[in-house]
């Protein structure tokens, strides 16, 4: 199984450009998450989804949009990139429902905005 | 708003020593998770703690959960160099928001 796959792995953007990060999971998980990781800040939740067609804001949603048109895919969009969005982005997924379940992570996308 | 704090943020320890990493959280929850991240890599799950008093052990690592104190600990016994990594705790609140909030991480360096 591929698990959680993120595309692309690396990207350099100019300020003001837009881009979309793709997260795909093949585990039939209901819940999907986008995080950013910055030195000394841990992982901060950007947006998340608890099912196809649903999205919700996390801790740091400003400047990002998301869509979950298909259960297996969760897209993160940057409409007008800013240097403050330079970060490593991780996607994660986990089983839905009331039980507590571990999350499975993609390999990360290193984004630099110049 | 759920806050998850870890301490210490950095830990340098000698091989063979014991130490504990602490994870405090600010809201009611009985679902606490520990992850490990090697430099430049993704996160992998270590422990899933789903009730007050839960204790899980794997090798030299042992995790526990006290939901009344809103505290989880990750205890390292007789550290070895291979345990050098960053350790994160994450909390799944019972509020129904389905958020999955991480702590700031503890960067552990085990010196030979």
C-alpha cells in the first residue's frame, strides 16, 4: 500500500504565485488533515476534513483554502503565496468515528516562497 | 481553544540515562497519541492512549496518560543513540470537532 502520498515533494514559488498541494490516501480513511511545520512551532493544523465534501478550519487557516471532492484526495491551495508560508507541509489521514485512532502521514512538501 | 504543551523542548542526555518528556493539554480528552519524527522525515506513530491510566510500552519507551491531570508522559529508560529524534504528542478532543492538535515537540539528542 502507498498509504498517504503528497505531491509535489519540493516547490519554490515567487511571492504572489498560486499553487495546489495534493494529498492522496488509499486507506479509505474518513478524516484528513493539513499541517504546517516550522522550527520551534511543532505541527500546526491548517484545515481538516471529516468526510467527502466537508472541510473545516484549523489553528492557522488564513491564506489557505482546501477541497475534498473525493474521499481519497485532500487539496491545499495557496491563492497568493507569501514568504510567511515558507514551511514544510504535511498531510495526514485516519479512520473516522468515535474511537481514537492514530494518524498516518505523508512524506511532506517543502515549500519555499521567495 | 485546545492547547498542547510539551516540555522540555530540547533534551540532550547521555546514553544509559533515564528521562521523562511531559505533555500537558488544556481541554477534556482521553485520547492522546505519541509520534516520532527523524530529521527530514515524516511522523510515525508510537503509542495510542485511550483511557485514564493507560500505559503502553515498546522497548525503552513507555507512555502513560492521566486524564484528570490532563497530562501524558513519555519515559525513556536507558537511552541509546537510536532514540535521537523529535517526539510529539497529539490530542484528540472529545468536543466533537475532530481536530487533532499537536504539541510543540521535544527534540531529543542521545550522546554516546
